[in-house]
C-alpha cells in the first residue's frame, strides 16, 4: 500500500477554518473506527494538480496511518454512515454546482480497514449508495452481481472476502470458472495484475484472452498502444531504455494457484478463476483519491 509521509497538522489554528463542515464531528466518527483523520486546506502545487475540492490520502507518521483529507472552501464533507464493528464508514463530498439550476456534485467514498491497512475506495456516482453495506455492494463487478442473483441468505454474508460466488483480495475479485478452456502453452507464471498504479498483485498462473497489447514501464504505468509507443520512441529515442514490458489492456483474465500482495493475506485458488476489478474505476471521484494500493 502506498503511503505518504506526513505530520499531523494543527487543526486548532484559526487559519484552519472550514465553514461547510464540522471538523470535530468528522474526526470523532473516524475515531469510532479506531482511526485518526486530519482535515486541512487543500494543497495545490506543481507535483499534485487537484481535480476537485478534496483530495483524500492515507498518510503515515510516527503514530501510524491516518486519513489525510485536504479540502478547499467549496467542499462540504459529511459522514453518512459509520459501522464501528466493521471498521468502515461512508464519506460524502458535496460541491455546489457551477451554475444556478444545476444539481450539486456529490462524490462518495468508502473508508475503512481491510486486513492489514486503512483504505479509501471511490464509489461510482450512478449507483445509489447511502450506507456502508450499499457501498460495498456498489463496488462489486457486474459478473459477481449476476452470479449472486437468486442466492438466498443474509446480505452481510455476501460481503465477506470469500463466498460461494467469489474470493476477494483488495480490489480484485476472483470468480470460479470451472468450464473455461485454457491453452496450456499460453499460461504465464508469476504474472502481475495491476490497475495502472500501486503495487501489483502477483499470480502463480495466469491466462489471458483478447484485449489490446500495450507497452508499460515506470514512466508510463497506464500503458501505451503500439502506435503511441512508436511515436514516443521516434520523438524521444532514449525512452527505449525505460524497461518496457508488453501487457494486455482489458483482456479476459483467468488465474490459478497462489495470489499474493504485501498488503493482503495470500490466497490460493483451486482451479481457474476469472479476474474482475471492483467498480472504482467507473467513478469520477477516483481522481480525488491519492492512495492506491
């Protein structure tokens, strides 16, 4: 999990005044989870261009991790739901519309603890979310929701990391795919899966179908198409030394065996499982989350 070294700002200073929110109430609700939260003015500089009125990060100091919420005077930050036993809460950021007659912008974030660390997940704005439970449901990929259709039982049981429909590790869902036909010659060993930033999850065996070939390196973590890669090398020949690797963008992916990541417990998949990422990438609010594991 990526961490940002920081010290806790002094929020008692008169300069740290947020007219649109109750800072102490927000901090108290995070404390119910056993978490610390700081709320401070939004820092805009040449290294981080904030896309909206709020940036949320996981900071770290000598006392451990904390939620670092930076907000400007346009933001109205509110906690909609707190589940202390589950160590999760639902946070909403409201931004007034730019023009009269238009609705306010509302972005929602699930904040909580998953296995070993605190996390932030941006929620897709087109899905109705008002509680921690509905937030977790909104993060499930369509394939999982389809498999759960008609399954009886308590809703909370469907939110566990391992159910009859899937096994979850962080943002990745692994769905049993017993009938898939695999070409053994195209199986990759110890292969990463990643959403572009953050540390990858490593898979003991992986198989891909379809997708678009992209060129990926540290300087271009989201990948370049073949044409983009060729144009870059023509304009900047030294880029050829950037330790590129070819990957497939948006393929259908299946994995088997161990899946491991430094921030999560290792899982073992018996048989092939289809890989699906949570729906956070559909969210406009993802741009406001500085932390990605």
